[in-house]
C-alpha cells in the first residue's frame, strides 16, 4: 500500500500556531508551542486584570496625597463618602486628574456647602479634565 500524504488543514493550523508564537517561543515542536501559547494567553489575561488593579491603587494614592496636603478632608474614605452622600458621581481616574492638574477644582468639588449644580457652574474652568457630574 502506498503512503498517502495528508491534506493541508493540519499544516495550516500548525503554521498559524508557529506564526503566533514566533516572537517568544524558541521551539519548533507543535506540542511545546501549544503549551507556550496557553501560558502566554493565560498570563495576558491575568496581567490585564492586574493592570486595572494597579491603576486604581495609583489613582487612590494620588487623591489621598492631595487631600491630606490641602486639608480638604481627614481621609480618603471620608472624602469619597462625602462625595457620594452629596450625589457627586466622579470616578477615581477623573478625581486623580483633577487632583494633579487643578487642586483648586478639587477643593471646590469637596466643599461641603455646595450642591452638584453649583459645582458644575463654578468648576467651569479652562483647565477642565473631563469632569462629568451626573
């Protein structure tokens, strides 16, 4: 019986796998490349979640530093609680940008005597960092 050469489908699948792993896998073996691919995709997923966590920690640290420096509030948690209690819905990314680039706006936002509509009118700065108050 003569030898039958297989089709191109399996070869195309292996070639696609090798091209995916071409930058970081040194092996030419399909089994090893598959293991490297699984590990790489798993690490990428894990590190995307870790990056979100790290940025949130960075934003909280920046807000806390400016709050304590300017005596806006005693603590970060108290500051966030007061904002939610007054209905000012700003995420931590925007608050950290305001804290870094425009400290006066952060003081106006945190002022306890104001309500949300007055904040929108008064904060209307030229150095606005995309403040959205709902």
